[in-house]
């Protein structure tokens, strides 16, 4: 084995040991490019390190997106604000910068079914992922079911610790299914542990005075709202359902097509 070959083998061994896969993959090709451009060694090294950093950031973003467990990825660019004029668009745009997460504040999206609350919650959470925040998305009913199962398996504390590592929790569709007494208490525990530590984005179709119907206890509802609304941004969506509008639009298009 020649000295040059030995050096390459040793270099690649060290790059694997140091876990620098992008430099391992690109160093030969980058050397050829820099040689052709007559770039110096500092430029060669800088380009390799930049590629490693970019790839690491990309992999980290992909991991955050995967761990968030969005049912469907949504962005603000695809939200039709013109069809929901009741929504405070400037506030939504401001929240998308992520300052509310740094300040441990909450966001409540309140309004009728089909008005885009889940879309906005997902879009804000997706933007947070892109900025480096750790996010988890839950349908509230599924979360309560999971809490009950973890309690039965004696893994509740471990699950709570997993949630506490998040910067942002999305609790989607509160209000569609009432909870048992134990389920309501466990949901309150999630909110209580998040208080001034982890930001929450909650979507609901119920006004505050109707939350007791879901939680089952006026005392528990009051304590839950007290924590959620201490430092909160409220977005109201009072327009017509997107799904209804889309259905009517498609029906109108079909009728036009059928006309002779």
C-alpha cells in the first residue's frame, strides 16, 4: 500500500470515528474542485465544514419534523386568509416568528369546525420546527387515551418527562369528546406541568363557558383555564367552514359543466 493510499484510508477512518459523514463523502470531490479553482487549503477546509454543518442542520430538521408527528404538514403559505377574515392575520404572522415559544406563552385558537384552526396550529408548529424548537402534536382525545394507557402500564412519569422535553405542545380539537374524570385530571396534569415551561397551542370549537362540558368539573376547568390563559394569544375563527365552501364550490362547478 502506497503512502498516499494509506493516508486516505487513515483519513476516512478518522472521519468515521469523528462522525463527519458529509466530509467523508465530499472530501475527494471537493479537493478536485478546489484544485481546479486554485483555491487554498483554508477555502477547501471551510467548504467541507460548511457542507457538514448544512447537512447536520438538515438532518436535525428532519428528526424534529418526524418526532413532531404531524398528521399532515401544513404551512401558512397555503392558508386562505381571504376566506377567513375573522382571523387576525397580523397576529398569526407575528406568532410564526416563534417569540411566544421563547417567552413560554400559549396560543388558543377558538372557532367553528372547519375554519382552519388545525391548519393554523400545524403551520405555527411547523414553523417552530424549522426554527429549531422541539414540537409534539396531539389530538386531545388521542392524548388522553395515551395518558390512560401509560398510567395502566405504570409508565406515566416517563411519558410526562418526554413531554417536558418539548418546547411546544399542540393539543388539537379540545371539545369534541367529553373525558372521564381520570382522563380530565390527566389532561390537566399535562397543562399544569407545561405551565410557564412549555408553550401550548390549543384548538377548540367551544367557548370558555362550555369547557366544563368536556372536563366534567367546574373546579378543574377553572384551574385549567387559569393556567392556559395566564399568558396567552387568542385567535378566533368565526367564518364559514372551509370544507363547506369547497363543497359548494365543487357543486357549482359541476352544475356549470352540465349546462348545454
